[in-house]
């Protein structure tokens, strides 16, 4: 079974706002941490010792115990709003039972449609769910669409096998037909992935060690540069350089907050042994192993097999901060969800062009995050940046000397970070008016720069990002040196 959301469960922090999680009323604006967010962090941390307990349990206790813990946490944090998750699960299960050969598209339509109803509850005069309910609902959407896709792939493969007369390879008939209702419920409510997202102590410590530093950096940066300042009229009386600079620490605090949450989510998965594959399998975030590894031939070899947890890895902090291109930055951020979007949205886009696929994926990603206009303004800026950097890179970089290419990559990296700073403001300000007010105060500089770069690249004959013939650039920078990925 693919990971689905994986450790990306921490992608949606409670506190009144999905995805960015910046606090609203009832919290200290200097720390940007609401009581709900502190509760969420405690849930993530509790999942780590729970994982150690379940790791040594038998299969039955693992399945039903993990589901019971997840359901208990859901009931504790969501209360009667847990009904939304149950309705989503039952609807998806019914679609899988009714149409196993086409349930992927049906499950995608059902879960995304329910998200629209879920977010319109207050408009309909119904009780507004807790922020935790939103987090559960978003991750269930990923998990259930992944489950439907697995079932559909299996049934399509079985039909092909039957049509070929079982002529080659082992029969698929021994594989389960469709998951039962109880199996679907246990998978959906398993605490690994509903809230949090081999020898395992050392990999856990390797993942966990930066989290305290990132937490301190978040508290410091959000204290010195509170987001609420951008909402005040006095902010727009500041000089242009000050307004331009302010988005840099805001995005820095944004990254530090998510680094802590995602690292905690990954540690919860590692403690439970979830997502462990042999290193030789070359697992990737969300998708699992990319190579088949034969089972060990002896207990000694089994004991010496080295494992990693790349499948549930959700953030590459180094890659996020030091990759060169906007396109690469997307790969290193919220990695399991990025894999899900590529697998289930990008590949099935109605048109095949790279720009359209990117825009389609960003549009649905914004919808998945919520209905706030800031999400759409930010996400739909990404395709413009991708097209601009692809065309300009194709037109220029390959013509430069090696030294010139290094200088190009440093400038590209600097502009990539400023583009993400700029788009982050839409994520944290959320409203149409406040986002456009800030962007207008800095003269929509990233949009203007991207349009100029795109026009220049087109004028100079730069190819589309998917058809570049120039050598690929280094994808990360550190200590003044380039590193090939």
C-alpha cells in the first residue's frame, strides 16, 4: 500500500488556518501559537512513544490498536465533528465496492466534493468544525484516494491477467479483492497518518536533532517580526526596502514552524516502524521502494540489512533552503503530498502541456488547502515562475562558461527564495484584500520580474521547461559551493 499522505499529516496545522497554521484570536501574536497548535504539537510528540509500543505488538494489536488510538485522538480533538470523517470513509468505501475498476476518479470526485461541503458549513448555518477536524479531513482525502487507486490498479491488472489467459507470471488471484469495511476503517483511522502523518532509534534521533533549533529560531523570528504587523496601516508607511525585507523573516518563521511539525510527524512514523524499507530498495517519499529487493537468504543477512525511512520523509530542510530552482523547491517541501499531487493530479490532467499540468495541479492543491483567496493567488503564481525560469534558463545558462553558470545559479537561488517569500505572504495573510495590499505595496515585483524573464526567454528562443536541451543546473548550494543532486 502506498503511503498516501505519509508524514505529510503535519501539513495542516490547527489554529484557525489550514496549511500555514498562523494563529488567530486567543494567542499571543508575537509567538503565533494558539492553544490548538500547542495541543497539536503535543499529539505529535505523544505519537513517538506510542509507536515504540506498537512496534513490538502482534499484527492484530497493531491494526486495531493503532486504529483505536487514531479514533480516540480524533474523538478527543474533533468531538461530534468526527462524523465528517466517518461519512467520507463510508462514501469512499461504498464507491470502491460498487465500481472497483473505476473507483479512483469517483473517490477523487467524492472526497473533493465533500471538502467543498465541509468548508461551506458555516455558510449553511451548520456548526463550524474544529481546526483539528480540518486536519483530519485533509489527510483522509489523501489516504482514501490512494486506497481507491490501489484497488483500481489491482482490478485492472487482474482483468488483463484474465484476458491473457494467465499465461505469464504468478497469478494475482490470491490478492485481496477489495478491502472490507472494517479494513477500510482501520486503515483510515490509524493514528499514523491521521494526525502525525529494523533498528529505528538512530534514524529517529537523526531526524529529530534539528527540531529544537528550528523551534527556537521560529520563536525568535516570529517575536521580532510578527505577522500581525503587516495587517496594520502603520506598516505601509514604512520605506519600500523595509516592506520588501519583511517578507523574508515571515517566510523564515513559516519554514521553521513546519520543519518542527514535519520532523515530529516523521519521528512518530519511524517510532512505529512505518515506512521502513531496505536501503537497496531506493525508496522515495510517498511512493515507497523503486527497486525490488529479494528477501534475505539467512537470518544473519536479515539482521545486517540496513533500512531507511525515505518513504515517510516529508521535508528536506537543506534542499528547501539551498536548491536553485523554484521547481526543485517544490520537490523538497511537503514531499509526500507533492508525490501524491504528481501521482494523482498532475499525471491525469486534462491537457498534456507542462504549463497547463502545473497550473491544474496548483489549482487543485489550493482547493485542497482551503477556500481562502490567498492560497489561489500564491499557488497560481507558481506556474508563471516555473515558465519564466525554464525559458530563461534554457536561453541563457547553457551559453555561459562554468564560472558564469555558478554565478547564474547563485543569482537564480536568490531570486527563487524571494519568489517563495512573496508567495508565502498569500499563504499567511489569506484574504484577497490583505494579500493584494501587501503585493501592491512592493509593486507586484515578483510577478513583474517573472513576466519580464518569460518575455526575455521567449525572445531569445528559450525552450519549454520539459524540453530543455541544456545541461541541468546544480540543484543546491552551500558554503559558496555548488552541489550536484
